[in-house]
């Protein structure tokens, strides 16, 4: 039976390869134009110290046993930051687990007490999927009354993308949105079969 390609790994490697120029990677300039905006597959393979054939199989999502040393080399070649590197490791080794709901997260009483006693700064405690677990009065005045929202909307990703009032609070909304997506991707790499995450993204 042929293995299904790892589409997430394929798309991630392609997108990161397209973002890096040969100059950024320290490669010598070649005469003539280039047909791709970033690095060629052969150049990534060269920088990572793997064969071109091996890298092509990886980028097509058709390699299921990728060593840590190869992933490290790819992260260096593609100049990934810490978050991107963690995401690469997660998606290169997908879980075989079946979808399952995780138990709801709860704040320890001591942490809840600390949140309630902080009155000079807005405090929002988020859990997995960026769910809002707790907030103090100043945070509720600044963002929204989290407790009054339906449970599915009590989530910072949902608010940042779909609540106009929250969206207007950010001087650089696009940068914040990119960070939010990156955080959800990181969580998705750890819990790829979480049905609540799938519902949130949908």
C-alpha cells in the first residue's frame, strides 16, 4: 500500500524555500535569470548536505522516517526561527493517533487568585489553541467580557480574526495575526488530531 504524502510538510518546505534568496543563503551568483523566487531544490539539498533525490522526496511529502540530524540541517539551510524549527520537527513526524477530545484545561486556584489580584495591568491567561482560561477586570475592559461570550468564541485566535473591536486594538494587526497563526500551527503539530482545533480553524 502506498503511503499518503505528507501535504503539510510539502507545503511548509516549499514555502520556506521560496522565502530565501541565494544571497541570503550565501550561495554564489549564477549567470542568467532564475525561474523560482527563492532557492532551488538542489540548492537546499546542497546546503543541508543531503542528496537532491532525498530532498525532492521530502518536499513531496513522501518520506516518513526523517532523522533529527537531517531536520536540523534543513532548519539551518532554510534559516528557520525557533518556532518554525519546532513546527518542522512536528510535521515531519506526524502522529498516528486517532482524533480525540482533550480534557478541558483548568487554572489552579493559586494562579486564579494571582490573576484576580493584579489590578494595574490587563492579564489574560491562554491555554492550548489560545483558549482564554482566565482574565482580570482590566483585561475584560480592554478586550471584551470573555465570560459573556459563547465558549467557542472565548479564544484569542477567534477574537483577533473575527472581532472588530479586538482587531482594532493592535497597531500592527497583520504581524499579530501571523504570530497567532504560527502559535496554532505549533499546537497543531503537537495535537494534529484535536477535533476542537479543527472546529476552531474551520
